């Protein structure tokens, strides 16, 4: 992927979502507008740089842009912390090829010990490095031909059907992919994955074009399982030591809830089939 094109597309998308009044330019600022959001000259004014300088930055023609300029542009665009980090990654792409990811023995033992908690280890490109039997049962993916979260969510109809709030899951996955791409722009396997997903899913193309970026933190998904019904599960993300691109994701249910009972029933079902 062309990193300069990615930088330009990201900055244009962030400009487009800001209205003049959101940026304290006033609702009457430039009434006759031909573009959504802020114009380049408006963003340059807010960031305290010349229009020409910002234009060259957005086009990827400013090789040695300073921290202060990147920070000023990020502040003017009202970027989140994840988006700010993504902007830095795009403005200063790493030339190092990504190393192969392998879970440590300790990480695998921890995962195996979480028998009553659906959990998995995820790496770059949302590759699933390992999962426990309960997570595979919850997702209905034990026999999946591809262990990659994005591939499963967008191209595996059985997995897609397990998410009651599929759009929330899909948006999160795409935002994680966008973050990973900024960190590793030279990853050929990443480019191949995006091409495959784009060819196979109109939903992926739609969401990928929105340029959203997010870190894995935590949240909630509503799941459905043919044996136990619907479950509302919270997930937490824990960054693995030694590799910032590997995370442990674990799902839990509110104690005493119907979802907790359903999760317990699902764990018993896994026990009898393994």
C-alpha cells in the first residue's frame, strides 16, 4: 500500500468529519461550502501553519515534519489518542519488516488455564495466534479454514451470525486493522488480507473507507449460540509482555445474570465434547 496515499486519505477523512462550528470557526464561517467538513486552509489556520505547508503534509511531500506540527494538526483535527498515534505512524513509516509472531509457552499455559472463560491471543492483522476450546465453541469457528478475526467476521457466514450486534464488532475489527497497518506499512501479508476482504465483502469496503482507528481496550458484544441462546458478554484486552502487537482477549458475563448461566452451560458442553 502507498503510505503517502494512506496519510492523505486519513487526513482528508478527519477534516471531513469536522464542521467549522466544531472547530470554533463559527457556523457562519464560509457559508458557500463545496466540501464536507474543514477546508485545507481552515485546518492550516487552526494548526498554525501555512496552507502550502499543510497541503504538502497531507500529500505526503513533507519528509521531515516535526513533532510540533504533527501535534498541532492532531489537535486541530481533535484526534483521539489512537488516531494521534496512527498519524505519527503514517507520517513516519517504519522501514523494518514485521517479525514472525509466536505465543510464548507462558501465554499458551495461561490460555489453557482459562477453561471457563472464552479467550484467545490475537496478533497483527487480527491473526488469531491461539484460542481456547470455549472461545472456539462460542464463535462456532473450531473448524474454520482461516484463523483471522477479520476474515471470520466478514467472510464466514456462521461466525457473522453469532454476533447479534455484528456492526459493532465489524467496526471494531476494521479500526484495529487500520491501527496495525499504520504500525507496519510494509507488511505484504497485510496488503493481501485487505485485498481479499475488499474483494469478498461490500461491508468491509464500506467500513475500511471510513478510516476509523482504535486500540483494543474493552467493550461488550451480544452473542447468540444455537445451544444456549443469546449472551451479553464483556471483553477485556490485555497487552502481552514482549510484543506490543499481541493481546489476550477474554470474555466474561455479569455474575448472576442469564448470560453467566448460559456461559456456564456452554463450558459444560465443551467439557463433554473434548
